[in-house]
C-alpha cells in the first residue's frame, strides 16, 4: 500500500502532468465514462530486503502506471510527463508520509484496445521500482553520506565500524 501512496502523491502533485490529465489519476482502473487522457496505477509486486537482525524494513515495490488516451500522440505526451514527474523528485525524500530512498524507471510497453468505444484507446504502461521504508511502528532511520555523494540507509541495529 505504501508504494502506491508514493506513486499517487508524485503524480497528483506534478503541475505539468495534472495540466494534461486534471484529476483523472486512479488506482487500478479508469472509471467507466471518464474523459481521456487518464491514468491508472497499481502495485505489481513487492520484494522485501530482509536484514540479519530481522524482517525487512525497506522494500522494493514494482508499481505500474498505465496511461490511456484517444490518440497515440496524446498518450505519448502524458507518458513523457509521467516519467518526468518521477525523475524530478528529490531523493531520498518523503511522499505522503512514506520515506523513499530511490525510484527507478524499469520499462515501458505500448498497447491499444480497438474495441474500446468507436475509435479505440491507446495505452502506454510504465513500470517503476520504488525503494521505500515500510510502516512498521517506530523506526529510527539515519543516513550516512559517503564521500562519492551516495548515501547509506541505516536502520535500527545497524553498526558501522570505521
């Protein structure tokens, strides 16, 4: 659930994207009778990252964002805006109260549905991998900045020996 909260927060708060789709950003499906272009998002899978000290506190989630539009050009334009929305966020960051370490674009597929309405509907589906901290009670998180500019996420119980 946390990863889809992140995806919705990023999409709904990007001005360039909402100019194109307004508030037509929906979980799982597009409501019947909706105007186009529109976006549906869903959780595809979660990959836990267990630690030596216990259960996973950070997960990788694959979230799919599907764009639907009456023309290929419109669908492509919205798809570009979706990808940009995910790429311009500052990471690590917090989205809809969920701490996020990384977001990676993981591919795109183009489809069409010729049986939807008179002229059909174009669809572009994009996958994103979101690395986030799970909501499991109170967790103390710290970040260690490395010399090369990367960061290391520290969870409760982690030790660093220098």
